C-alpha cells in the first residue's frame, strides 16, 4: 500500500471531525475519497500532508510516516482553496515551482498538457476557476511525484476543464502513479476511480471497488412503457419481474434494466448508519 491511514481521530473543541478512521490506497490505483461537505475529507488530506496533526492514530506514505521529508518530495498536492500570487504570470509560477526539484518536468510540456499555452502570460489573479485548477494540477505534477493527493480538484469546473483533469488522472495512473482525490461528485467517482472510500461525519462507511459499493444495494431498476406511460420498478430479480409481466399478459415496450448507482448505494449506507 502506498498510503495507510490507521485509527485517525481529530476533534475541534467538542466536535468530532474524525472518528477512528482507517483506510488504504494501493499502488497504481485511483481512490476517490467520497463524502458530503463536512464529512472530514479535507481534514484527513491535510493530516496526510502534515499540515494538521491528528489527536490519535498515524499515517504512512510509501511505508514511512507522513512527516518524512523524502515522502513529502514524492507527493503532488492541491488544496481545495487554491491561492497563487495574483501578480505572477502562469509561466512564472511554474518556473518558480520547478526550481524546487532536481529533475522537474519541462514547463513547456505542462503548459501544453493543461491547455495553458495561450494564457501563459496571464496573471494568476485574472484566471478563471478552471484555469486555476489546471495550473494547480500542473504545479502538483512538475516534481514527477509518485502520488497525487487532490482535494476537490474538479469542483466548479466546466465540462472541458473537468475532462482535461480526468484525462490527466488516467495518464498519471497509467504511468504507475497513485491518486487519492476527495470529491462529493458521485459521477466523478464512478468515472475515474478504481476504489472508493466512503466517509460521513468522520466515520468510514465503506471501502471497496465501485462494483462492491454498488452491491450493497440489492436491487435492479426496471424501466418500461405500458400504454405510453413510463414506469419504473425496483426488484431483486429482474428476470423474474419481466417473466411475470409476460405471464400476466401485460403489454409493455422499451424495457431497460439498470444496475444500482453509486448514489443509491451511498444514500443507503448513510441511512443504515
């Protein structure tokens, strides 16, 4: 495992933020850290980065405690609230970040990959949210990290900017990298993640593949038309349901059978808690 979180606890005053949280990230995988706002995702990532201290528990990255300087050099990180010097231009920021590494990726390469070439002379203070997010991920990758830790990296982005970042996530994984990204976007988790860690009110609800998480919802959704009226039914046995429609001589058309969604699984887990 490239990331191991063990029994993390964190309180602010009397409020419990993290409650005995444990999970792991395997090498070469993309793990979506999923939960609603206030679930404790950002706090966990900041503890991983050494920006906050846990009250109890510990984190290991690449087998070492997370405050180790070597470990930190192997991580690319973007926070939820990006903040660049507003008077600096895009290429100036990337050039500055590159000076902190022995073998940085070429700045021109990153400008091309993140569609920043045409605006490389724009100042950070004039960038849109999508442009800032693309600059943030370019900055995180410039040191050739083995791990990316990304806090809500696509929040508020337009479709094009989101797709650019998703493609970069997949490319990073293909090159052997590992990603832990927090999100409350269930669609994003379904599209890019190999594993999901589900967090709510500081507690782990589940960890597993998308299929494993969905399997906690033990029904399928059947959509069909009867007398030009669209109907939706939920059933544990879709084949038997369709067979009964036929046996009962119910005339139907345009029938479609869907697996449960990640959203349905997430809602069911929250209700069970």
